[in-house]
């Protein structure tokens, strides 16, 4: 008897939950491209962005990637996704503390940004990943107003994913979805080196 009552209460709770979820789904009828920001000081921002690109490609969407900051080392995501037809443009200068050349970094950032702007202006791309773009804005390698203009004037159905720490508040304000990844613990802080297939 008690077990039966517990089951009925559980079923009633789940039914109320279902009704709330169904109502939210019914109310969400706007269909347009999303601006997604993945920021924070935790590991996994680029990985999340690439995961979304992989999902999009799995649904036969066309994707393009502009990678800022990244170095010349092998990139597992690029190796996989280029085979699936994803277009890549990579800054390939490495981290700014490695190059130590502001002018060179600015030129490299501008070169990749031109490709990013082209993709953002084209209806050919369903999804555009701007990996580590936040740093380029923070370092003033890219003009924030120009970035905002490209984002707001892109094709209506185009989805854009931006990754990187310290995202500019103006980008956060126009974003549809913002996720912040928090750093709780990181292997590198304990002397464990970055590992192929896991960290890069």
C-alpha cells in the first residue's frame, strides 16, 4: 500500500514537471542563429566549441573555424574535422608569451579575422567557431566595434560559437547563450604535462 502511494506521488510530481517542460518547449518557437559564448578559467572551452561543430557536421551543416592564439602543434579536432569538410583558418603563432612580438601577433590576428569576417558574412556557413577570439579583443588586436558589427550583421540562420577567457561584456550582452567553465582542479597545476588526445 505504501509503495503504491509512493509511486502515485512520484508519478504526480513527474507529470507536473512534464507539463512545465512541455509548456516551455511550446513557447520557444523563434528559430534563428544563436550566438554562443563559452568562457571562464576552466579547461574545456575549445573542446566544447569543437563538440558543437562536430554535432553540426553530423547533421549535415556546413561549418568553418577560425583559431586565434593556437600554435603550430598538431590539433586532434582539426585533423578529424577537416576530413569531414570543415574549413579551418589558424593563427598558428602560439601564445603571446612565446612570440613576444606584438606587431607580428596583431598582423596574424588581423589575417585570421579577415577570414572570420568573410565566413560571418556568408550564408554558406551554418556554424562558425571563433576559437579564442576573446583574447584578441582583450589585447586590442581586434577592434571590439568591428567584431560586434560582424556578429550582429551575420546571416539570420547562422550560429556562432566564441571561446576564451575574459569575454568582453559587449559580446556577453548580445550573446544568446553564455556558459562559464569554472576551474576546480587542473592536472597541469600538479606537474602533469598536457597529453595527446586529451589536452590537444
